[in-house]
C-alpha cells in the first residue's frame, strides 16, 4: 500500500494505539522507579531512626540500651562508631565518679586528721600552761606527725580533685587548716624551746 492509500481513520487508530502503548510504558516505568526508591530508602530511614533513638537513650544516660544494626555499609560503620563512643563515654563517667568518691574519702580523712591535730594543739597549750615540758614536746611531735599525714593527704586530695574536676572547695579548706596547723606547730615549738630554756 502506498501512504496515500491508507485510510485516515486507520492511521489515527494506529497513532492512538502507539500513544497509548507509550503512555503505558511511561507509567509502568514511573511506578517501577517509585518502588525502587521506596525499597531503597525505607531501610535507610529505619536505620537512621534506630541510630537516633540509640543516641537519645545514651544522651539520657541509659547505657543499657542496645543498638542492633546489622549492616556492612556506611550506616553500619556509623552504628559501630556510635556504640564505641557510648562505651568510651560510659567508661569516662565511671572513672570520674570513682575519682570523685576517692576525693570525698580523702577529704573526710583530712578533716578528721585536722580535728585530731587541733585537739593535740589545744592539749599542748594546756600542757604549756602547766609547765610540763615533756608533755609539750610529745604533743608537738604528735602535731608534726599529724601535719605530715595531712600534707600527704592534701597532695592526694589535690591529685584526685584535679583528675575528677571536683572537691576544689574542700581542698582549699584543708589547705587553710594545714596552714593554721603549721602556725600552731611553730607556736608550740616556740613554747617548748622556752620551756626547755627554763
């Protein structure tokens, strides 16, 4: 058949059929693309939500919350790093708490030693008033020993407080007590020397 001999209605019907097939193929391709995008993005979104809820739980201090992401891609790497960071954070918090507890314990020991030294100083003054050189020298030795222990405790407290970033105020109080105790020791030594001269 020559092109001029094909009836017009047959040509229009063929063109409509071709257009319909083209539109059907285009629609099928769009649906297929949407399915591929949904199937690809949904697992990624699910993993991101899981990572977000884990980070939120760790941020609240819930280190018992477990992260279960079984992937070998970049998201799996991020999940592994997040778990590692949470473990390091938990370890640092535990270390800090231990150092704070140690600093509090050392502070209590220092305060007790300071009270004992103050009691010894008062007793030394009483002994000096009674003229007992022996008692004054003995008490001065006790005070010196107590000051030595207090200084050792103070160094330990300073180190523990520095590591944990805590108990600065108590360490300052202990330092002031030690300074006043050193003054008292000097005074008792002077009285002891005076008494020995007599």
